[in-house]
C-alpha cells in the first residue's frame, strides 16, 4: 500500500512523480532523517513515510508560529499541538545539542517546502 494516499491534499500520481524527482537530489537528506527519527530504511516505502513526516512537521511549524495566545479561538487545537510536540520529541530524541536538533528541523522543513514546489511543477 502506498503511503502517498495519506499525505493530504496531493494527487497520488503527481505526488509519486514529485517524490521521485526530489529523491534524485535529496536522497541523503531522506536517509539522514530516517536515521534521526529511528525509522528503518529497510521498510518498503520508507521514503514516503519520511515525506509524510516532513509535511506534518511543516504543518506543525505553521500551527506553532501562529499561536498568539492559548485562549485565541483561531489557534491550533489541542490535538494539533500535541501532534507537534510529539514530532518535536521524535526529532530531539538522542540528540545532545540544540544544533543537532535545529539541523534536523531545517532539513525536515526544507524537504517539505521543496516537495510542494516540485509538486506544483509536475503534471
């Protein structure tokens, strides 16, 4: 089963093409994220799981940066914030410095942004 069906508002065939194009240039980053998050690369479709992780992190980044007050009705709901904290914890696990954490977060965010950009150009 393809994990690309569950990545949101993306058409599966276009998402597959975009992922394949992105993997040509960013395969090392995908591997680094898999190692950093503890996801085994021997699993079939591990690249799709890492892409989903990156897109989820991108949504969390948006949700966390839009929070003005915990009492605003426009802010992310409790479940979204909990999901964000879980992703942050997964990234931080086993890291010894904030530089290591920031490095992984930057890679994750960059992959999500590049995927969206490539997806727009793929037909």
